């Protein structure tokens, strides 16, 4: 089924892109959530009238994301965790733990914006990628240190 994207969807494209997706995905998720329109002649005409507004909103979002990326690039987090033998952590440092530490520093992010391939299970310094917009990514430094009792 051909659809017109009205929002950015990382796996499909940016607003205004016409893509082919499975009928169920379009009818059960994308169209009801307002993320896409079916690519009919009427919707194509309707989208053309909305295109400038959507592109302006997208550009504003990109600018705001870039400003936030510049601020985040300077951030360094120190996370205290309980440690066992051979410097292995009890539990692990996940996206949620990192987001909570960022909130304490005044940054409101969603855990899905962090690209952490697997939870951190050892002490050390790690670089974590933060995806703020389709073309805007930055990295933050996360240092995991032993908790002092």
C-alpha cells in the first residue's frame, strides 16, 4: 500500500515521502495515529497544501534538536553502581538509568533516543549515542564508577 508520511518515521522516511508499506501496518498503525495518509489523488492534493507547514515544523524541530545536541555534547555523566568481584556490576546500566541521570542535569529525553547496543555491565567510561532527530545525533560520555558505601 502506498502512503504519504506526515511525520518522521526513522525506518521509513521524512514528512512528504511516498513509501510502500504493508496494508496492515498502514491501516492499523500509521494512518490511525496520523503519521501517514493513504496516497490517493485527493490526499496528494491535500498534502501539497499542508506541505509548507509540515516542512517548516520539521525544520524548526531540526534546529531545536541541533541546539540540544550541542549542549549534550558537553555533558559527562558519572553513574555510581554497586560492584562485585572482577569489577562486574550488580545489575546493569540501562537506557532508563542514563535518562534519569540526564534528567538530574536538566535534560528531558526519552529512553528510546539513546542508542545503547547492550546494557553496561562493567566499570569504565563509555560513549553513548543520542538520536535527537533523523539527521541529528550526538554522543555523551558515561562513566560508571563503584558506589561508595
